[in-house]
């Protein structure tokens, strides 16, 4: 610890010295260390975070154990919570892999820092996948380094170099137990997570006397074969056995496999393979049998892709998927769960092989976990897009409903014709309201300008020119046609409603001591006429370009630009198949029209089509040809 100097992921050593250790009525002289305290809830051990070790059922249910994560989703059906839980698991494993990567750079192999002795800072485990992991090892610490190993110092000028078999990063550990104790190299690991070469160090001490020959003989043969292979590769020398990065990769991959198994044991399959009663075999020898015979045993507990399988469990058929997440990917909007599971299972499948050179590196594991976080981040973006689109659709639906209510309150077209004909027969240019004393007075031309509202009378006044001109003889005064009157209803309806509201407010009984109503303000006759109303839109049965009658499918797409079209048939926002071009198109509601983009017109739309497919709302496939 003095050599490491407290650099992350290790703790600084404040004080070290001999002290009295009291146990019952006896005292022993022990080395005492003073280090910073990593306390709850700011810090949590990996095994407790992921439910591999718990003190109560409630603690297990609230952990990030995959069975607890799946149960929470099935109870709430909250896909965002499921995504956040898997993000925490991914970041926790990534933090551990980063810590081991830095430890190997320091020449230290932490063979007992996987499920236990790895402390994670909770604030760094944000369930938002877009929040990056902290730099270096600022969110993780390794404690209890008593079982870590490093190359002992030598008298030679240059330190010993690890053989190519272990990738250049590792430690040389004495093979004799007495030499290890003298040099304080005690490579004790976590049960079920030790690599074959790691167990070769401790397994040389002898098997238990209670172990039957059916177990001990295969173990001894496998250990002898492994020792010969390591000697030929230069990993076993006179000074000891080299243990390095491949051993760390094995342990990380076995940890991921145990996370995916979510509490389903593998040992039933081992013992069933050899026809042994587990009550007669100590646990340490069961582990030796499993690891040393891994090539025979692997196909029983995992498929070629690394997915865990049932092995030897009572009342359960063998070779069935055992991960709690299996099957969730078939639910609507959750195909990404299978993608996440494939990444984690692929890490385990690559690293759990007896050949050290084929396991890959810690950097490979970190890269795969980074891809898993990228996947979760893309899924979260797609969820945000769908949520925003649903909110926009809700607002559009509410606006359309209000528009329909307004249109329903307007008079029918035939009534508008009769009303206009009655005005023409009377020779007046007034559009009467529902009450006798409220009217809208229109000066010619009545339909070319937006009316101006006052509290009583609505008039459209066109400002006169400086020099009045005589009208052209051919220019005769004409009344609006019935179609023009129908078009005017949409323009005048809000103002007519405003007149009715003003009248009701005027006729309402005044409360006592209320001030008299204010006199209506004078009408402003000196303002520019408003712009004319938009031209009438023709009904179209096929999508046409907005403002024209040109069919939209005859106009090519251009990168980053959308077609602005209109269509008479009802259309909803989303992906649609265009029968004229055979392409998938994304339709988005615009003001009075639709913005349409092709799924293949540019890189952005191709990415959007892939994201939509990732959450189960991708572009539709073309109909089968007849």
C-alpha cells in the first residue's frame, strides 16, 4: 500500500504499525492499518449492490439482482425503470473492470477483488445511460489487499518479464506454500470465480481426504496436464507461477455468468455429469472439479453464445434458458433487452475458455460494456422521442377537437346562402348576428380583408387615397357569391362569438357599488388593412405538394429537406408505406399540412428508422406482391 501511494483504485495508508489484537481472553500482536472509511450509503460493496450477498429478503428484493430487476418490471411495467436498473448493473461491472485494469498497470493482481472487496460510489452509478462513467477509477476502490499478489523484488538490475502467454501484465507467485507465506503472497480467491491457473497454486496443497476417487482422480489428471502446458509456455518457472491478466479476465467473465444465472447453481450439472452425491464432496473440491474439467462441463451450463442454461436442477428440464431476462425481449417495446443480454453473454462466452491466449483482455471487456451503455443510451433517446411525439399528438388532437367544436357551431352552408341572398334582396351590405342590435358592417370588398373588432360594431375600413379616382366604367359593384360567403364563416365566426360575449357581459346585472362600464374606445380608421385570407384548399385523395395540385410522389427527396404535402384522407403521425414509390416515409404534423421524409433520404433518417425499429415502432414492411 505504501508503494501504491493511495492512487485509485487503492486507498491511502494513513498509519501502519504493530498493535494488540484481542480475541476472547487472548491477545496477539498484529499489524494495524489506518485507512479512510468507506461507509454506507455513500459507498456500497458490489456483492450487496447486485444481490450476491444480502442480510434480509427486503435487501435482496431492493438490489440489482437480475431476478429482482425482472420482478420490479413485471410489477410496474415501467420500461424506463428497467432500462435504468440494467444501466446501473452495466456501470457497476464496467467500474470493476476499470479498477482491475489500473491495478494490472501497477503490477498487482487482485485475485480476491471481484464480488467482494470492491466498493462503488453510489453517486457515480447514475441510472441515466447518457451520463458517462467517471474518469480513471474515481468511483471505485479496492479494499483488503491481503490476498493480492505482485512480483517480489529481486536483486537483479532488471525486473522479471511476464511471458507472452499472459499478455505482459501479471505477477510471479511462488509455487511452494512456505515461500508464499514468507513473501506474504497469499493468492486466496473468491469461490467459483477462480481461474484454472489460479486454482493450480492452491490446489497443489492436496485434496480433501473425504473426496471420493471419482472426483479426485479427474482433478489430479487435469492439474498435471495444465502444469505441463504452462511450463511449455514459460508461465511456470523455478521461481514460481505467473498469474496475470488472463486470470482476471476469467474471473470477470465468471462473475458476469453468475449474474446472468441469478442464483441458479452450476454444480448440480457437474455432479450429475460425474454421477456424484454432492453431500460427500467438500465445496473447494467441487470448485476444483468444475474448473479443471471446464471443457467437458461448459456445454452443460451455457450455450455457444454464453446464455446460461439449466443444469441438473430438479423438476426442471436441462438445457433451458435460466436467465430471468429471457423472454422479456418478446414484449412490445423491449427487443433491446435481448441485445443487452447478448452483449453480456458474449463477454462470458469469450472469456470462459481454458486457453489463456483465447480469453481476450480486460480492454475487450471494457469495450463490450461501453457498447452496452451506448445501446441503452440510444434506447433512452428513442423513448424520449416517442414520449415527445405522443405529447405532440395529444396537443394536436386537442386542437383538432376544439376546431371541430367551432365548426359544428357555425351555420350550415345552405343557411349561409339563404342568409346572404336575404341581405342581397334588402340591398344592404350587413351580416346580421343572432341578436337584433349586434351586426357586422362590411364595406366593399367584404372578403379581401380581416375585420377589425370593437365592442359593438365590426367594420373593415380601407384607408382612402390622397386623390380620389373615378371608378373604371367596367368596374361594377357585385355582391359576394355563396361560396365566398361560406369561406367567410371561418373568418367571422370568432368575432361574432366575441360580440355575443360582449352583449352578455353588458346585459348582466351589475353588482352593488360596481363602477359604470367604460365607454367603448373610438374606432381607429388609420390602420393598414390586414392580409387577405389564404386561398381555398382543394380536397385531394392522394398526397399533393402544399399550395399546388402536383402529386407528392412525383417530386424527388433531397437530403435534410422534407416535403410539405396535404391530403384529404385521415393520417396519423408515424411511419407509413408509400405504395407509389415503395418507400417507408415518416409523417409529422405541420401547420395545416404534413412534413414527409423518406427512411432512406439521408443518414439522419436512416438512423431514425433504426432507432424506431429498436423500440418496436420501425418502418413498415412493404405489402407482399400479388
